[in-house]
C-alpha cells in the first residue's frame, strides 16, 4: 500500500501545480543556452550535481521523520538558500498545494508543518509509511521527469528524446540520492549563478509558458 501511495504522491498528475514552474529552464531556452538534447542533458545533470540536487533533495531526505522544530529549521535554511524570490515562492506554493491535496486524498493523515515542497514531500511520505530511500528516489524521479516534460513544451524536442535525456542522467541521479541520504543540514548548498540569473530574468520575457 505504501508504494501505491508514494507513486500517487510523486505522480505529475497529483494536483500540486508543480507543472507550472520550469526552474529557470524557460529563460535558458529563450536565451539559447539550452537548445539541443545534449544541452538539456547537461542542464539536468548539472542541477542534480550542483543545484536542486544539493539543496532540495537532501532537505527532502532530512524532512523524512523529522519533528516540527527540525522541519522549521529546514524550511528556514531553504528560505536562505533560495536567493531568487520566484523559485523561493514557487517552492512554498507547491508545498502548500501538496499539503492541501494530501489532506483531500488522505483525510486521516496528520499533515506536517513543513512549508517548502521538498520538506513537505519528505514529511508526507514518512506519514504515508514510505521508506526513506524510496521517498528520496521518488522525489528525484518526479523532478527529473517533470523537467524533461517541461522541455518538450519549450524546445523542438519530442517526448522520446526528452525521456532519453532523463535516462542519460541516471548516474547523476543515483549519486544525488546517495549523497542526500547521508547528508546533514550543513551539507545543503547550491552554486548555480547562471540559473539564478535566468530565474530572475524570466519576468522580463516577452511571452511565458511557465510562472517561474
């Protein structure tokens, strides 16, 4: 039962609104920094190794089984690490939507006090009886496939090619998951200046498909 619940929680169709955010990928495609499948693969792998994967993924792992005080500390840390307002607000908005959807689907479930998407996902998965490794793996898979799907709306890229790009990041994803499962709060970090600039510039695009 816990596996079925995890698959439902991590499914892109679960109504969190995460599909409306591109994590800066939209700006990078408009600016020409990401044009080809190879570019997309490099973007995804780079995010897993230096950005989202070293920030949100360990936060998700640490939120699994954490008490209210620890969740509050993790959320405050994510507030500080997410320098650009757009992605920071997107993370808390998706977290709010995730809690709301979970309350509707599983009304008997005690809702966590977490605010960000990563911490909310980790805490909810624990409440659903999902193991910590499975929780982190599903969280990474959901992000990776979600960004690949976003790319099909932004680039001249078919669904099969996008899935191939995601598959090419399997080693990076496994490395990310392993590191997250062994992380402490002091390990959370990020260094993606190009992506920070892209996210901050998105509001100035002439036309947008995504909110951030």
